[in-house]
C-alpha cells in the first residue's frame, strides 16, 4: 500500500477553510500532539478519485494528517531556503511556488475534508477529540504559508505587473494581505507583542464561550401541563421531553436556553408570563443580573480592548476598519450608508407592522401592549387566522426525496448541468448517496466536473432544529487535474416505517441554501485551490449563492415543483404556494430593523471605546420601535461575535442577502427565460470563485453596482404607502 503522501500526491485537493469556517486574521494555533510523520496510516483514494470510505479509519486519518502537515511545512521551509539563496536582484518564480503549494496541500486538504465529513456525518466514526486534533494540525500547517516572513518579503518585492496570469495576481494579493494581517511586516518586538495580544484574546474568547454554555444549560424551565405545549411541533417536544421513551404528549418537558429551544417556546407557548420568563432569562444570561460568577460583561470589554490593540499593532485605527480588509465593502462610511438606505424604509414599515399586529392581538383578546416576548407568538396566530398558514401542516407537501428531485431538476435547468447518482460509490453509512455532476456546456460534457455526497440523517442532532453543512472534501485544482468534491450533511430524523422525513419551510430553505453553496463549490473554474469555489471569497459575499438558490422558493410556481403530497403526490395548492411567501414578508420591516441593529451594534462595538451598554442604549431607539428592557444584556451572550469569528463582520449576513436579492431580481426581470440568466450567473458568480473581487463579478453579471432596492422589493417594504419616503 502506498503511503498517504504518495497516494494522495497524485490527487491533490484543497479544502482551504471549510464552508462554515471563516479564515482568521492573525491567529495563533497550538499544534496538537500529532507527530510530523504521524502514526502509521493511510487515507485511501480509489482510482476513480473518490475516497475509499470502506477502508478509512481514525488511525489512518490521524497518521495521514501528521505526515501531510509535515510535508506542507517542509515545502515552506524549502521555499524559504531558496529565497535566501537567490542572487541579488533576482526574484522568486511566483507561479511555480503557487503551483507547488497547491500540489503539496492537496493531500492535507483531502484528509481534512474527509475527516470533517465523517465527523459531522457520525461522530462515532471520528470522535470529537480526534477530529479536533486533525483540524488544528491541518489548519496550523496550512497557515504556515501565510506566516513565513521570508516568503512574505519576497512576495512584497514582486510586481503584480510581472505576472501574466490574472489568477496569480490575485493569489499574490491574498498572500500579501494575509501576511500583513499576521503581522509579517512588523519588527520582531512588535510581532512578539502581537502574539501576546492574540494569546490573551484567545483565552478571553474561550472564557466568554464557556460562561455562555454554562448559562445556557444551567437554566431549566420544566413544564408539566400539556395544554401549554399543545401547539408545539413534535420535533420540539421530542427534543425537550425529559423521558425520551414516553409519548411526547405525556411530559414533563424541560426547556433550556439553547437558541432553537427559546425560539420555539416563544413562538408556540400561549402563556404570556411563561414566554416572558424564558425571554428575560435568555436576554440576561451571562450578565451581572443572573449569576455573578458567570457574568461576561468584563470579558466582553477585555475582548474589545484586545481587538483594538491588535488592530493598532497592525496599523489600523480600530478593529472594525481592519475587518473591512477582507470584505466586499471596504469602507465603514459606505456600509453605514447602506444601513441608512435600508432603515429609511424598514423603520416606518416596522412601526406600521407592530401597530397592525397589536390591533389583531387586541381583537383576539390580548389585553396587554405587545412586547418583544410576544411578537413571534402573535405573528404565528395572525398568519394562521388570517391566511390559514400553518407551517407544520405544510410539511405533508415536502417529503425529503420529492424536494431533492425537484431541487436537482431546477438546478439542471438553471445551470445546464446533469446530476446523476453513482450507486457503486463507497460511502460512510448506508443511507448516504453520491452524485456526479456533468456540465453540459463543457467541451467534454460526458465527463463529470465534480460530485457531491448527500447525508440526510447524520447523528449530530441539534436540539430540535435541523442544520445543514456544505463540507468541502477537495477543491478544484487544475495543476493536479483534480475535480471538486463536497458533502451535503443534514441532521433530519431518519425514516420510520419507510415514511420519508417531511420538511418544514425552514428545513426547505436550509436545503436550498446548502445546495447553493455546493453549486458554487462544484461549478468553479478557478485553477488554484485558494481561489476556487468559496475559498478567498469576501465574507460579505460568501453566502450570496446560497441566498440566490433560497430566493427561488419565493416563486409559487417553482415552490410547487419541489412539492408533492406525501400520500397523493399532488403539488402544493395555488393559494398555499402564494401564501408561503408571507413567512418572509410579514413583519419584514421589523425583522430587517433587527438585523440592521445587530449589524450596526457589532460595528460600533469594534470602533467605539464607549462601554458596551451605552452603545446599546444609543443604537436601540434608532432601529427598534419596541422599548429596550433595562436589564437586557444580549451582547453578553453574543458568542458569534465575541467567541466566534464574526467580530465586526456580522453585517456580512445581511449584505449577502442584499447582493442575492439584486441577482434574484434579474431572474424576475427575465422570468420567461430563467435559463439564460442562470447561465450568466453560472459564468460569473459560480465560475469565478475569488479570481476577481466580488464587486467586479457583480458588475459582470448586472452591468452596474449593487443596490438596496431589490432587497426592499423582495420584502414588500419598498412602497411609499408603507413608508415615509421613496427610492
């Protein structure tokens, strides 16, 4: 048997960063205890290029990652030595170095991607501890290319005009930016100071996360009365039942502060006092108002201060400005202008929406003024009463196999591709399926351009709410003649008595979003690993393809094509297909104002030096029409920002939606020939990867710069009658 390096060197691949993992600027990673050569092991790729999952074990993944990580680091050292030995005034051959890096990182990325797929698919195959060892070792080795000062300085001397290949120019820009954000342009003392800041920052972020986790799980609200949970979805009752073997109608049920549990409780519980109890516990968790030993206010301020120091050490006035270096929006004033344009319409719309909801609630016997803990409950009641829109009842029209067949058919029409199941592909568990993707526009349309696995029933159940991941197993790599491969992993409930899982509307949107990311990964035409698919795409553009695919569900005709009643296979009735869009547009102003508030709050927390609570009090009335509770401490549990990677980047979610809405509007403008628009989208956004800035890609597709108008129109809040202004 060939060693892992020899076997996979013929099939280099690139994961870069997993789709759900964003690149971190200036991080320090401790190498786990995996030796350079690792344990004896081998990750096997079959002659057809697919992983031989029947023969893959934890041991050979661990062994392979050690030797492959060592190979990457050895190449970095070799390139460093070559640079040091160059004659004076002679420059490094950048194109050759980039290709060599692609080749040697391929095996590492493939093993990393396989491990991620196995871990998410069934963590008993790759336990958490083993996967984290693989993840950290691979990430550290990959980062070594961007943390080498000798290479960075050599690339600084390289003139972009000297490079004939546009993709090499983009890679050069990437290396220089990564190097700068890793402090490679600093002297030794300054770099050591930066490392100390980052080490302290890592500890504070970990403490912040741990305190939130303890706060979430230490709260327990037990319900014994079935009448209080009678409207709850069965999935939520199953997730909260204290005795999982008892009938779900028997109880008791324990509700904690996991986000999905809180969301469901507030939406379905008819008792206002109990809703308020859950809501106030959720907004005050990890704050001074609950358990003093679990308060995060101190750590939040320390994280902000350390991020300020990090940014200033790297030459930026604040962390928010530093964050813009990896975004499509390059300037904070430009971003604030987008916020302002959206608020001009969302703000007045929000006021009208809450007033109308108050009137409905009052007519229904509600004797109080609506508060934040009441909104989703009364929204659900309104949609059910006025539009007969019952989200749970819609499930019977969306059996999982029917949805996937409709989604594949839509994608084939949009992008002129063929999706064909390969039944003899090895998989990690029997229910997993593998599909080849053929590009009918390609010169060799009979040869698959890539492929994807679908694992619908992973073991990683997440507290009553389904999740979806697009895992890059390998990126496209022309130098190694390697096609892209990914895995779509979901955690739906497995079929019972041969009855397929029935999706709700949130499930449906999540499937479409995940598949949109897969299309961007698979249909890329970028030659280099670090530019292919989603690799290197600006954070605020990384979700564009996923939202574009999801937006097709706003079209009743398309929605019907992915539906089929579980018993009769009849499509969703016209009236229901039309009303489903209300789940997006009802209270759209209210929801958009909430997104704008959080986006601006995140920016201000990372450019202002005011105490966090003062910033909250300043921004809240700008965006929210309901009053702020005096003890609301939501930033103290904002893990996405203060322990995750989204500091000064939260707006990226909203910005991707805005870009996607503008793209989707092009499909609406050409509704009689969506295939032509699909081809243009395929040839620009899906094909480009990060070979050019997303702003330029958008101009190629739309012929102009992005606008907020399409997003407002898609939410039905752009009409003058709803707002105080016009576009």
